[in-house]
C-alpha cells in the first residue's frame, strides 16, 4: 500500500491540474476542493464516538437516509458524519440530513496527504461506506489507526466485476484493510469474494433501500369498482405520454381511472390545459373530486402521493422518460403494486434492477413499450397476480438490512 500511496500521489499531481482545467472549460465546477484535500472544518465533538457514513452520489446518499435516522435514535450519544463524493450527492445530503447529521462534508481524495489530514480532523470511530466505493489508501489509513471500516449495501455490477476481476491480486491486498463487506445479495457476495475479499469477511445483509414501511391509511377518492393507474412524480413531457396512453386504453378498458401526480405542483395548470386539449374529463384532489365523477384526478396537493399508491392497480414512476434519473418505485411496490418506468433510472438503478429481475417492476424504453406493458397488466389476470406476488417476495428477500447494520454498530461500540 506504500507503493500505491506514492503512485496515486504522483498521478494526482500530474493529472489533476488538467482535469480541473477541463472541468472548468466544460462548466462543471470543482466543488468541495478544500474538503477533498482534507481541510475540513469539523465541530468540536470532544471525546464522543463518531460514526461516519459515506455515499458517493445521489443514489447512495438516499439509500443511507433511513440508516442515518436509525443511528441517531438508537445511539443518541454518538455523533454522525456524512460524506459524499459528488456535488449532487452533497446537495442531497445537505437537504436530507440537515436535521440528522452532526456534520456533512466531502470524502477526501484517495492519496496519503488528503486522507490523513481528513482523518486527523474528523476522527471517526467507525466508517461505513455504501455500495462499491473501494478506496485503497483510505481503507489502509483507517486500518493503521484501528478504525473499523466496512462496506455496507455492497454491490458490484457485471461490468465492474469483469474489470476488477482482472486485478484481483491488487484487491486481495486492499480488502485486508476492510473490517467487513456486507452485500445486497448472494450474487454480490460471490463477486466480492471472487475479486479478493476473504470469505469470512463477506456477509449478505440485504438492501437498505428496501427498508420502506407502508403507511397505515384509509383513502376514499371514489376508487371502489375501478382499476386505478397512478402516474407518480411525472415531469414535463411524461404527462403527454401517460395521457395519450390512457386515452387509447380507456376505450378498451372502461373501468380504468388515472391519478396523475406531477413532481412539481406548479405544473398543474399546464397539465390541466393538456387534459382539456385531449378532451378528457378531470378533477382535482384539492377539491376532493372523486373517480365516480371523473376519469382523471390530478393530485395537486403535497405529501399525499406515498399513501395513494395503496389504492392503485399498478403505477408508472416518472422522471424516467427524461434525464431526471427516475424516482423511487418502492413507494408503490411496498403495497404489492407492480411498477413501470422509462429508461432513465440512474438515481435508483439497483432498485429497478432488482425489481426488473422479476415481474415486480418493468423498465421500458419507449412510449409504445409502456402502452403494451400496461395493456398486459390490464388484460392478463394471471400475469398481474404474479407481478403483485413478486413485489411481496422481493421485499421479503431484502428485509432486515437496517437492523443488520445497527447490530454491527453495537458490536463495534
């Protein structure tokens, strides 16, 4: 690891000025540079234990949210530090962890000076790194300081696995500095062992992102006797796709209704104009309109979408036919309701990948594929029943991840 430290420093010194210049030219800011060099302004934590959670970007930061909350309620005497690697990840962390974390900052560059300066200032008692962030020098420095460092929610994509397997001689040495690797699945466990992690250090924990609870609610918007399709968290351009699909399928299935929930309520007037242009009837949730009166209800209120999934037949999850990166399908799947999404899913790709391996979720590439899949869910009762059952089975297979990590923290405390 000494050699890695020297080489990584040399590469950093030679390459980073060029990288910084290119990023500036193309308009991508080099956010958090001071913190990434290890110069973090930490609060005075005194002698209290510090738990550090690292999520590189948006998906990982979101995955750690419930764990962060659980840590603060289970260990109120411990301090919580959150780190990210990207600007978007930092923005999400600042928003979601404002009332949870004691300190939020960037993860250091993986070279000796930056890592050691960071550890000198943050002084974590234990570190948990989400998913696939295998930073060799950081793990080594933690090991040298007797700081337990573990990978949680670990996963390795097929493409990453093929690359890592070619240099498993290197990763075998790297993994010696990790306390443990806790993976999302047996397949991920196999991959980590194949690239060099000791079998006795690798254990399946499930997926933190599946730690979603049903809301105990009773909803009546006149849905009885109808099959309600929810289009949740839609963005501009997606409403047209959904409404045109609904209009066409409504002629074939008179019992279907649509609950349309835009991601941003300010878009409601535009959606109303769009519905009118298609000569469809609609009501507004804010006016307590019912499906007994209208074929479409626009959810123009805040904070209700999560519970609405409990009444749907299945759901389309928006932000996926543009570059948004999708939204969380588990809010629907937790009610055993199948989900459909467009191709842009990078914010929740591992969740969609897990759902798409069964009939619990479907990733479609085009509006025509979306229409055809909706038609299948509406026409094939046996297929629909299996899709609902698959939702239940997926959650059953993934449950317990949150408590798993809390137990490991207890063991390390």
